[in-house]
């Protein structure tokens, strides 16, 4: 029978696999393609590979900040973020994709260590998510893995245009 601890270990392993998968997917990506190929399903303003990686990097940090609040406070209100505004404000498509990936990797390894350090009671601590309501650290780990998968699919769809 699968235990909740088994589920947590599986989620953490998937977080690591995201880094490995991204590293493989980005091999051989030229700077031109990193900044010019777009997610055509979102029209002419669809994200480029660089914008996807910058988004993953920044949201890894946001997700970590929320997780820290949940550990440090009782039922904190978790902040909301506007991903479209951030992409423009932070000029994602002008950034270096390799540097953004390296920053994502460093952030994710810290996040993995955070999750690995939680005990069973901490995993069930909750905050109030701005869209989902009560939100535990188990929910947070599930969100990270699901968010990764959405953007891995998006990135492979964009890169299939090469």
C-alpha cells in the first residue's frame, strides 16, 4: 500500500526529473531559437523558450516563499502573482536562457532540500491560497510538479518547430 510518505518521495523525485528533462531538452538550442520560437497556440505573443525557463525560475522562487510562509505562520494568506505582467516587467525574453536555467536549477535544489527536511506534520500545515483556498505543503508539492509538467509540454511543443 502506498503511504503519504511514498507520495512525498515521488513528488520530490519528479521535481529533480524536471531539472534533468529541461537540461536534455535545452541541449543544442541556439540563442536565436531561444528568443524567437514562440508558443503559437497563444498567438503571436506566445512565450519563447527563454520566457518559459524564466517563468519556471521565478515561480520556483514564489512557490518556495509560499511554502516558507506555511511553515513559519499559522494559516497565512499566500500571495498571488501575475505571470504575464512579470514576463513583461522582468523582460524575460532579453535574458540568457542558460543563466535562467542555472538559476532555476539552484533554486529547485534548495526547494527539494526544503521538502526533504519536512516531517509528517509539517507536510500537512496549511496556508490560504489566493485561488484554491486551504493549501497544504503536500498541495504545494503537487502544484510544483503539475506546473512543471504544463511548461515541459509547452516547451517541447515550441521546440518542435525547429
